[in-house]
């Protein structure tokens, strides 16, 4: 089940695990005011007098009482298809009891997730994190429920979600007088300002924590387009995900999203998506508009101390271009591997203002100047920014052949077609793009399928096939899609063959033919 231990890990350059704050909820109270007279929970005339500007507040109680009614619990129910392992696999009894080889037919199980959110309008629009309402592997969301603090439950529907920013908008239909809060201006936040976070850590119930802003625009090293957070020492744990972070004026200045922790619990380093980033995306999702972002088509890394010293450049200024995708905006503008990008449209590239962030927040089609350093010389190129692909498409462009594939990959989501390749050959494959070809060290025009996962108990695994190998052909027919490989398997079965002859390319070695038995 997807419970409070089911969190999405985030990698950081510091080598410590950060966990998204899934499995919590915060609660709120409905007001009883008529819709026409309703105002936001953070628009009360009392708000400005609750906390003196100078010094520590005497209490957060009045502020909490005013804001908590707009913070809600969000729960989902979903059905997940999982493979049934044959407990007798690898024994003389493997074919008994209806089992064939490693797997029996898939079965459907119910899973659930819990998280926090907050209402932003009297008619029931709710903001949360995307990962709170996103289906798990091979899963399908069946229902979403928003729970108020008095136990009242409302069914909610998904209005829109954005994986890149980890934001989602829900709607409670049929309501007109719900309590709500509004976004504030996170750009005015300062290090040292007091904040409070409301959520439901570890499912304990509505919980309020307080602290200060530890850093603004913190870059965690994840390399994403929105790696730009407010850092706080207010206690945030799993379960706070999607809940609001308030300033002392009662404005939502952040959406609690992740923690930085070696243990999974709070160590005083929590991250919230700044309101200045979240609010425009939320408004677009609310209106049903597509989220468009700029894209260059480069693979980059921060300009580390060693890298800067090797180039004779200042530390922590600019980002190094490791690779350029053929045919994308950067390649068309003449940007090359080895360049150091120092300015984008007049804005300096720093740890707090990364190249990914600056480009993602540039409208596709815009022509902008990019200043770079090449072989010690500064130069400027003009780039027509293209549209950023979806997160799924971006993931398909990145392939690490040394990444561990897991202990039981065939209980995970199958990668395409009918899953015939996984079932018959014990291989999970994906299309070989020019970007992946470059990462595997083969020519960009190589055509085939890259092996993502190998079942070690299959004939393919026993014969040494491994992640990163490229399947060029099956029974002498070129295979460039999963469907093409599956058709070759079907043809072999129709011809009553017990094996398929694959031509496989491994980095640094000539292509070889490998017969793989069907199972």
C-alpha cells in the first residue's frame, strides 16, 4: 500500500536523502458565512495586529485559529496492478499450481495516499502537491477525498496537475461558503522572518509548527527546472506535503514539499515551493491552461570549485555544458559542449538562479541572448527558446547504464506495448534516442532498443545481457520500437520457434548475435 512510508526520494549533491512529505493531512473548519459575505481567512483586520513586527510573537494561537480552517486533509484511493510471483519458481515444482516460470497473471490491489492541502476559494478550489494525487506505478486513481477538521468529507476531482513543479489543483463541487486563504508575495520574504506550517505529520492529526526562514531561493542540487525553495527550520515531516507555509500576516508564502534528512524525520531543514513560483502555475491549472516552459536542450552541471579552477574561472558563477542535444535550440544557436553559460537574457547564472530555472521561465519562441565563456573568451549567442518536453519525455532522454535496476523489476510498471517482451524474453526495453545513444557512447544515428531491465533468472540474463545493451535486430529484422520487437516474438511463436535471435550491441564491443529462449 502507498502509506506514509511511500515517499518520493530527491537526490541532493550533499549525499543526504530528502523525502517528499507524503502521507499527512491538516484540518480546517467550515465557517457558516454566506458566500457573498465571505472573505479569505487571511484578510481579517485582526491579522496585522496579531504579531508585532519587532521581536518574537507572544503566541501563534490567534493566527493559527484564523488560518487552520482553510487547511485540509487529502486522501486518495487507487487500484494498482502488481505481478504475482510464483513461489515455486526455480524449483521442480515451478510449473505446478498454475504457475509458469517467474510470474503468474497480474492482480489488482487497492492502495491509498494521504497528504495536505489548502483551499484558495470559497467555491472549493484546493491546492496540494502533485505527488499527493499522482497514481503510483501501474496505478489508477479511483477517488480523491478532502476532509475538513470536523470530519466532514467532500469528494474532489482533479482539475489539473503539473509534475515539473509538483503542484496540483483539486475542486470540491457544490460548495459556496468554504473557508479559504490567499497567496502572499514570497519575493518579500527575508531570512530570519517567522513562519508557521500547518499539516498532519505522520498521520498524527492537525499540527502547527513554527520557525524562521533559514534561506530563500535555496538550490538543492536536484537539477530540475524548479529547484528553488524557501528553506525553514519549522518542523516539517512526512505528511505535511502540500500544506501551506504562512508568514506572520497570514499569507501563504510557500507550499511544504520536501525535507532534507538522513533519517526521514525532521532535522530542521524543510523546503517549501515559493508562492511566487506556485501562484501563476496554480492559476493556469485552475483555468485549464497548458503549462509551457522554455527549453535549450543541454545537459549541464554546476561550476564546481575544481571545474572552475581547471578553467581559470570564478567559483559558483555559471554552469558547465556537458552535452548538447542535436537539433535543439542550443545546438541551433551554436552552443557547444565545454561552454560555460554565465548569463541568460541579462540575468546572471548562479547557484540560486540556475540556468534551468531561467530558461524554464522563458516563454517558448522567445529569442534571448546567452552569454558564455568558450576557451577563455566571452561571447554571446542568440537563442530561440523551444518548448520544454514533458517530464516523461525528459526521463526517456536520460539513461544511466550503471543505475541499479532493483531487486524485482518485473513487479514494476511495464514499459510499453502488451508487456510481451518482459514476459517472453525477460527484458524491459525502451526506444534508443540520439540523447541516450550519446550517453551510451554509440553514434547518434544508431537505431534499436536499449535494454533497461533484465530478469537475472531469464535465459537473457543467464546469457549475460544487461542494462545498457542495445538490441539492433530480432530474427534479422531491425527493431526500433517495442512494438517491432513484440511482433518479432509473435512471429517466432507462430512459427513454433522456441527462441529469438537478437543482434546486440554493447559499448566498446562489436555487435554480436545472441539466441534467447522464449519462456
